[in-house]
C-alpha cells in the first residue's frame, strides 16, 4: 500500500493539452510550470473543474499577496512566528498598486515565478492525501473524535458517507440508488487516489445535507451544503490555463483582512480551524474562502486502499454582504438593505446567461445591482490597459443545482453557459454610445418579443381546450424552445460587437433577425395545425371566429409593434 500521495508532485489534476488535444494528469508543480501548454481543466465534470480552479487560485492568491514579480517580499509586509502582518502605516491603495504591478509583470512574462514553486515545496506536508499527521483536507482520528458525540467516534464505525455519495457523477446514498449511474454497482465504491483527490475538493464545495453527524456545539446550527451551492458562479475563461488562472487571480483587496491570505492548510492546526468555523466566523480573504470546508472529514483506508469516510457537518456561512467572494452575482434584499449571493434553482435552469446580462455588468447606477467582483477586476485590468487590445472576454457560469429538498439538497443538474464579448464593449463608458446600456435595452426588447410568443402559445393552448394551468404549461414549454433558438444567434451578435460600430445599426440588425426567428417559430406551429386549430372557436360575443391564423396575425402585429 502507498504511504504517501502528495498533490504537489503526484499527477492528479486532469487537463487538456493544447498540442495533442489529449487529456492527461499532472501534479501541482507541473500544472503551474506548464500552464500555457494546457487548454483547460478536464476533470470528471465542469463543476469539479470549478472547485479545482478555485483551489489553484487560493495557492496563487496566497503567494502573490506576499511576493512580487521580482521574487521579493513586499516592503509593507512582515513575516512573524505567528503569521503575517502589515506595516501599520501602509495604505490599502498602495497595496492595490503593488498588486497590480505584480499581476501585470507575471501576465506579460506568460509564466509563474519561483516563489510559487518554493511555496509548494515548503508546504508539501500540507498536501499529502495519505499523511498520518496532517492529511490533506481531512482531520486525524483524534481531532475528529474530539469534536463529535461519543456514539459517533471513529472506532464505532458510524457517521460515514459512501464513496458513491462523494462522487458527484453518481451522488448515490445507500437509501436512494442512482438509476443512470455511469458506473456499475460493483465499481461505484471504487476510486483511484487521483480521482479521490479531485472529488474530495469538489465535495467540500458541493455537499448536500444527507449526512447527520454534528459537531458538539452549545447551540444548534444549520449544516453547510457547500459554499459553491450557495452562489451563482461566474468566472473568466482564457485561451489557455495560464490565461484563465491570471484573469481570475483577483488581487484587489478592500481592507487589511483581504490582504492577509490564509488558506485552510495554513491554520496552525485543524482544531483551531473547526473552532473558528463553529463560532460563525466567515472567511475574510479569498484563499480561505476558496478552500472553505463544509465538512470535517476523517478518512481511513482499507486493505485495498479504498477510503472509509467519516463526516461531520460544519455550520453554514451567512454570505450577507460577503463581497470578498468575487465569483458570484448578487441579489439585493430591500427589506434588510443587504446583498446576498444569488443562487441557481431548478426553475431557473432554462434561462441563459445573456438574459441576465444586467446581473453580470453594471449598466446603471442602482442599489439593486452589485457587480460581481470578477467583473470589477476585469474592468480594472481594462482601465489599466493590461488586457490585449480587442480582447474577447469569455464569461462562464458553471455549477451544480440542488434538488431543492431541504433534507437532502442533492445535486439535481449540472449547469454551464457562457457569454463572449469584447472587453472594450463590455466596459464601454462613452456616454453617447454606452454599449452595456444599449445591450441591456436590446435584451429587454428581446424579452418583450418572448412574452409575445408566450401569449401566442398560451392562446393556442386554450384554443385546444386546455384549462388555464394547462395552457400556461404548454406556453412555457414552447417558450423555452423559442428562447433556445435565440441563444446562439444572440450570443453570436454579442460577440461580434465592436466599439467602432454604430449601435443603432447593430441593434436594428438583431431586431430584424429576431423578428424572423419569432415569426418562423409561429409559422412552424401553424404548419403543424390540427383541424381544431384551423376551424377554431367563436368568441364570447359569437361574432368572430378565433383560430390559429387569427392568433398568428396577432403575434405578427405585437412583434412588429415591439420592434418598431
């Protein structure tokens, strides 16, 4: 049996190579050393890739908030026996300037610097999956036993979660088998060490609440279902892994706490970390947030080197006004005058990213909208002329959506969408042109046409004898298909916008295309009309006949009016 599996030197991260288009596994050292050779993370699912990306960014944020691009520790920073401290006289604005200089030099050099690799080698003990004294993302048996009730101690074998539950391609508990599992029953409980490493990080981010063991606490608390479950993720995708890592490396602290990074492995011991979590202290810096645990885990390994996973729930992060999180959109609560991370729900799965454009980009001064931190960061890079001229930004959203059941919150669907737009257009501040506002206005007009089509479909449902609920469901189904038909053409239109273009001309081009798409969708239903649709029914006053042709003509009039 292996006695060590160190993530610093062992291959475990799945990436896609640019030159060969092959998926391969690399260690932390190799990934950072050859980041420009890899197109993207290529793990077991996109949601896993997001969790791994944030883990990688936690390492980068920690290193480059301490060392500049010349491999020197910042002058305003002091390393003490108990951690790191700032010069009392330093201003956060000066720190921001130093961080921007570091970011620019690393980005231009197209490679990471020696302090990153030195950090990984110095902290190797923190990244060993099989370590007896300091296992990666786990606690020792003695620490676990010190926090859980006596009847849940490790020696009693209770309070475990199965491998097939941690593997989010299966997400199967012993009580509810997964019907469409990608693995056979005999292999569901088997994972290689590299697989387990990836799923371990993912599980801390997307957990659910099916396990029942609690930490001994004075007061009752709500289980964390995983922080990434609690947000509507947004990130920037680059042309290769180096660019993706750099675009998402947010070095923009707003206060002293956000300067001093502390990922979970840098806590003096895991007892201190668990105690802080149970006191309700939320992460104050990106590195801690990106490595936050939802569970205290202890892993025992059987004779076949398969994991037996003991788990106890940690308390949930509140998230209110937690703007240290850059990778989320926000929702404003007017009653409490606070922001909370927006969350993806089952009912919102059909709504594409472009339809929520105003949540991702500040298009007007309003208390209702708080721009995601990653977008603000990209805006800063654009303002500083650090991004290449004419750069096409690719914003992505990815994650798992829970089933909405408060007693399980198990994954019900994986979501992915993207939005491509030129940086100059996205951050255009020209008052006369102001592309962001014009785009948002165009989306509102598009949604009016979508409402017109929904009304047409609902009326058609009623014509076919459906009751109000049935007609609304019928309209909802057809409306979803209609919006699906808009996704590619609208995203293509968005990606082709340029600052030098005349906005009215470009918007009118989209309106013409939208009109054709809407009327074509209506004509498809007319061409498939049943005899009842054609003969129709008489109106309430008995004077006119309402059939599918009348409804289509009405759709045509409303579309024309809204696009005029």
